[in-house]
C-alpha cells in the first residue's frame, strides 16, 4: 500500500518541479529583456541591437550604455542572484533547517571583513601592491576573507576526518560574532569618505559591474552553480540523517565538504563583486520548497532561476525608482522579500507547525 502511493507522489513532484523550472526560465528571460531595455538614460537596447544587425552605425554613447554598462550588469545580477539562492538551498539541505542562509557559516561576515579592511587599511599597503591589484584589491580581499573563514571553520568542526554539523553551526555563530567585532573596530577608524563607501558596499550594489569584474568573479560563481546539482542526491540523503545517508551509499563526509566548498565559493565570489545582499539566500529556497517540495534535484535548479530573476528585478527597480540616483539593492531585496516571506509564513503556519 505504501509503495503504491509513493510512486504517484514522486511523479507529481517531478512534474511540478519541471513545470516550475520552465515557468521560471521564461520569467527570467522576460525580466532580463526588461532590464536591458530600461534605465535612467532611456536608450533602447532593442534599437541598438537592430542597428547592429542591420549594419547601421551605432552612436558611441548608446554602445557604451547597452554593451558596456547594462549587459555586464545584467549578467552579474543573474550570476549573483543564482549563486546566493543556490548557496542558501545547499546550506538549508546541509543543516536540515529551512531557516539556514549563506551567512550562517560566517562566510559573508569573513568576506565583509576582507572588504572593510581593504577599503579602510588599503592605503597602508606598499604602493607596488596597490598598483598591481588596482580595483581588484577590494574583491580579492573579500573573496580571500570568505575562504579563510571557511577554512578556519572547517578546521574547527573537523576531527579525525569527520565534520560535525552541530559544531560547525555553533562555530559559525561564534566566528561571525568575532569577525563582526573586528569589522566594527576597523570601521571605527574610517574617515567620512571611507564610511560612505562602506555603507554603500554593505547594502549591496551592482553599479560597479563591468566586463573585467565579471571575468574575475564570474567563473567562480559559474563553477559553483555547475557543481551544485551534483550535490542533489547527497542532500536528499542527508535529509534522512547522516546514518541513513551512509546506509544508502552516500559518502557523507565528502558530501559535506563539497557542500561547504560550493557554498563558500558561491557566496565569496558574489559578495566580492556585489557587496552584502541579504534575504535572497533564505527566501528563495524556502519559498520553492513550499511550492515544489524538498527534492534537491529540482530545488537547486529552480533556486538558481528564481534567485537570478529576483535579483535582476530588484536591480532594475533600484536604478530606476529614483533615477538618475540609485538605491542600494539590499534595500530593495529586503523591501520585496520581507513582507512576502512573512505572508508566506503566516499562510502556511499549520504546515510549518505540523
């Protein structure tokens, strides 16, 4: 009787995941087209593309706006949104907690510390170092800070070849607190100009997107997104507990290590290129889990699509709502995600309390 009812349920969830993935792919394409066509300048991306296909001359200003500003900004938004959402889904599966988010391990805090140190203390570095790194200094420091935090956390939580999830969670909270304290100490010595940079960077923005920055951080995010679906089977097994997962042939320790490295890479690269953008990593996977179930084979793919769509939409709002000025994108994601997530939780209290 149990076996007879299990097959239709699985098929229904698979079909639902496929339908949601197809719908999100179309929605992401629509949002991407709208993002390319709207901006403070009013330049038509379709017009520029039509002129290019027809072989007509394109104004230099229009070419710069569409091809050198909007397009790399769009691709950056797609990658950052997908990376944050997938990292959140992986963390929630690893910790078996739907309220986990990419910042739980302190990776975001470590990346923030690296960026803060580069902005405030970068002037103390030798001129040769700053000349060699150039604008890469802040992204490199942010990415390095995130990865160093991840390595420290892994060393604390791993003993005799086994990583304790409970220890990792508690250590992540402690490391986040310590890193936050150090960050606050450095900020205390920042001047007014540095404080403005820190405030805008901490709220997140895609305003500085460029092909050069995308070439530096994009491959890391893309690699994490490619690797994440291969974790689906292990995350599904870990939902039953580590012992049960080991009994069905999952190499638990390798799966946990791969999940942590994937999340750290995705979040570190995303924070390095866009600053601190919250709410995407916790809202998107949790919402999709309510819609299409907890199967990570579809949850990870759908999280990437919806995360990319949400962040590009938020970026489009942030750069047009008070044009020509621009709001930090973190404010938009909080304003969009907070009330909606609260409504979802209130609407599903019976299910969540069961």
